[in-house]
């Protein structure tokens, strides 16, 4: 089962967007080295070959896709690729109120209990 150029082209476009967002260091390095297009094509071809192998072993197309898509086309996010979300002001206020309420009624450590 040979994948058509349209399918590979769609995978390349999707992988390019994914890499740019989730693998920015890799994306930048490949682009600066002039190897981005080659790496994207290789990822699509490897995905195609691995899917063909799995389908030949009896897996359905969607099962094969689930098994291989993250290996070459959609790798996990690089560490530090996206900033951690800062807590909202509402959350911080809620947390402070909850801490204050938890302390209400608790004996002060400096005062002896009766």
C-alpha cells in the first residue's frame, strides 16, 4: 500500500505546524541548517512505511495510525516549549481566603490552651 503524494503532503504540513509549536528548538535548528523539508518528508515516509508494516500484520488503518503517528510526525513537546500558565488572580485570591478560613478557630501557637 503506497501512500499518495497528497497524503504525504498533508502529513508534512501537519507535522510542520506541530514541530513549529511543540518542538521549536528542533524546528529552528533544522530550518537554519536547511534540512527542515528533508526531515519532514523523512518523517512522513517513515510513518507510511511503519503503517504499511502494521497493516500487513493485520492492524486496521486507524490502529496503525494511532501506533505510529507520534513516533515521527507528532513527537512530544520539547521541555520548555510552552510557558507554564500562571495562576489567575481569582485563583490566588480563592487560595488566600481558603488558607485564612482554615486558620480561623485554630489556637494560636503562642497562647496556651485552657
